[in-house]
C-alpha cells in the first residue's frame, strides 16, 4: 500500500486530507457522519479572544457552482474553547489544528500562546483572511508588513507548527507569502474565500444580511489552484491547498501543483463522505502509478520537479 503520511512542520498526519476551518464546527458535530479514521487533521472553527455572535442573518446563500457565507467568525471564544470544545475535538483521534483570529499582532500572540500550550493542539492556523470581518480599505491579508508583525508575534508565543491562511483577494500574494515565511510561518494555507454577493429580487435587498460574503465551492477551485501553483513555486515552506476541492481529481490537481496537503470544506455539506473517498482515490492513483509516498506525488506537474526526477 502507498504511504499517505504527510508532514507539515511538526504536524504528522495519516493522510494529506484535512477538514477546512468553519465547515465542521469544532469536530464532534460531524461524529458518525465523517470518517475521522482516514482524515489527516481537523481545522477547528476560528477562535477569537472573546465570544463573537457573528453577522446578522441570512448568513448562507447558494450560488452557481458554490456557496456564499457571511458567518462573521461566530464562535464561543477562547476560554470556552479551551475548557470544552478542544477536549471534545481531541477525543476524535485525529490531529487538531486550532484556527485563531485576532484584531492585532498582540491578540494573535495571545491566542497562539494560549492554544499552543495545550497538548490537544497539534498545530495552529492563523486566519488573517476572512472577508466578512476585515476593514475593506485596509485588509491585513494584502499588507506584507502587517503579516510580518502577526506571524512574528505568533512565532514568539509558541513552538507549535504555524500555518498562515492567505486570501485570494490580493494583487500580490507572493509578497505576503514571502513575508510570512521570513517571519517564521511553517506553512501557508492557500487560500480563503473570494468576496461575492447575490440579490434577493423578491425582497429587493441583498440576499445576505452582511450584503457580501465569501464565495467557496467548485467555482473557486481554479482560482485557488492557480494561487497554489504560484505560491508553491515561490516559497520553501509547505503549501496547503484549499478552495473548492470536492473529489480525488481536485485533490490530485492541488497536489500536482505543489500542495503538500489539501483541505476539504464546502463539499462536506453535500457529501460528508468526500474526505474518505478522496483518501481512497489517492491510494488507488498511487498504486496504479507506482508511487510509494506523498513525496512522489507533490509537485509532479511542475517542470522543475520533472527535470529533477529525470536527472536523478
């Protein structure tokens, strides 16, 4: 059998298939529905220092090829997460990646320190890219200097594996990726959702209570795949592909582009079996193509990888 073991910094996973933040709550909500036995890791719902009630409803609306959400980072807050939710997630037997979001580098540092000291947390994902809470005229996700401060604060606060979740909504994602790598990020999650909206013609009002929301699902996949290709070819730290991934073919494309792991999100709402199906599909593909480990799969579509393989 091929070995699907995947390593991101100090995080070791049984497979490269992760569950994306915001789509499985804190984990136990999907117990008995998702096969956690083959899942690489759970990325929890994003946690903030204090409880957040989120945006006004409606918060979800379907669109062509995807889903718009404007949850607004609703969550129970750090204290309750540490006291209740984290313990419940850990009993699922799969590595827990805690997603955190702050309003300043200091808050990111506090959050990283608090969750990083817990044994149940295998890694931390820094969410700087939620399109429903940032100030539109000064988005952190487009500012390399701000990213440097955030990652540096988190890096100083914990030795746990850190991944920064980037936004597709920037004209220069490579500068942001470079800044994160220099500041000490162990990996980059590429990428979050794109801003979008729908109009409810019957009400003659925006369909979402927040007016705009983040577009996820199949329509986003080609966009984020292109970003994975760009970022993976530009940094030396692992890239985790995310955005619109629904089946084995999608996963293979992200991995071939250079992603070391992938995250499944919106697809879970229609098919909770997607992670298990993708893991099985990857095993089959690797067997049929005589690939023994993930190292042989990652970046296989890249010219420099093919040249290197042919030379050796």
